[in-house]
C-alpha cells in the first residue's frame, strides 16, 4: 500500500510503498477514506526532544471501510463504514472485554510511532477501537469524531445547563469542537478569547457570539457586556502558560473552569484568586465509555455539524507539501487527507 511516512524532525514527509497490513487473530484492517491533520501531528513532526521513529505513519483522526476481518472477529462485514479511534485497545483486558475499550490499560497511541496511523491507504486496528458509522454520515465527518469527542468530554466535565454563558480560551480545533458541543448542550452566549485574528474569525464564522483579542479586551468583560455578568463556565482550550490564570480571572464567583488543554510549563496560576471565588476547576482528559457513540449520534442526528470545520481536502500524494505548508501560520481549521 501507499503510505505517507515521517522521515526526521523538520524534514518533509514522504509517500512510499510499504507492505499491506494483514488482519491477524482479533484484528481488522480498515481502508482509510478520510483522516484529519491535527496540530499535534504538526508538533510531533518537528519535535527534537521527543522525536517520532523514522518510518512512522501519523494520523489519528480517521474513518474508513472494513477491508479485512481477522480470525475470531464477529459482528461486522467487509465494507462496513467505521470510525477508527486514536487508541489501539488490546481487546483482551477486563475493560476491553466489558466493552470499555476507551479505558484499555494496555492501549497504544495511534499515529505517533506506537501504532501506525491513517496517513495511509490501510490501517490495522481492533474491534475495541472501532465504531460503526450510521448510513448518511460522510467519511470526512466520521474523521472529526475523534477531536469532537474531546469537546464533548470537556462539556460533560463542565455539567453545562441550558442558558449558561461560556468563555472559551483558544479558538483552535479543540476550542471550536468544544463550542459545538457546548451549543448542543444549550450554552449561550459563547465568547472566545484568542490572540490570532484568523482563529477569532473561524470562531465567529462557526457561530460564536463574540471573539476578543486578550491583549486588548478581557473575555470576562466582553461577556459582561452581553449578559451583565461574567461567564458561568470558562474552558481553557489553549493550554498555554498563563491561559489557566486567564480562565480563573474571567469566570464568575462559584463558576467552573475546565482545562481541556494544558501545558507542562508553569502557568502563573493564582490559587488565592480561585479560592476567593470558590471555583470548581476540572481537568478534562480521556473519555468515558459511551461518549464516542454519543458523539456519532450528535453528528448523525445533525444536532452538530463539523462540516464547516473541514476547510481543505488533499490526496495522499499532496500531503507532504500541504503538511509542510501547515507548519506556517494559516487559515485552515481541519485539512482532510483522502488516501
Ligand atoms: Zn488530534
Ligand atoms: Zn484492553
């Protein structure tokens, strides 16, 4: 099969021929029909401190059709459309056997060197990492399930009630996906804070009520202009040093702060301010069983549409060039590869 592989940090990806994966016992092979390019792929491809292995196939946001069914796998047939998640569950541990592959303790990360990803014509996977797509859902939409479920989980952690006001710090893909899920849960208004004009414009195009540049305006004050009060909930979807402090500053007393992204650096986060406001602060990471199915259902019932987030589609042969271009500032939200 043809696959787009990583060569070295900062070097262009390369499209090469590699052996087709074969479905062994308990495995499936899926023909990749759409795979999103995530900002974590762009970071991983240039990391020198934690480099990917040469030859790694990236891509962890994907959908396709079942192409091979290994011995011992039942309940699916060749051609079934599926979403493939970003964890390769073992299929064998207690959680996997209980149908909670999202909690597999031996899972391997897809697309970062531990298990091959979706920048290829075929991918080997297991039933515990695969979710059936209902008829009518496009493969491109299926490939947005993985990032969308991160937003759904963050909104669940926030316990959003209809009519609650939200500020989202960071209008990258995680912030936008969180907005779509918060909207579906009845949140309004929703105000973004982001330094980049193109990201603020994306947020407005996708239905934000306002988007401010934090160097000029405080998000809490922008919300107060709309509702007369600071926000009930603030999501930190930027995960930059200082963004958690911005969230704590913006939220109302007794409000909730959800960190859906996080940096490993010091945030300058003032505990006294959070205590004075008696805030609930939650970190959102990982998934609950059932959340992937719920995300697929939100898309199938058209309560959420991620189609406007897909801003460009490329063939596998074009991926090295487009991937390099995405390393520079750009206006894309989700670029889809169709291998
Ligand atoms: Zn991703
Ligand atoms: Zn497992």
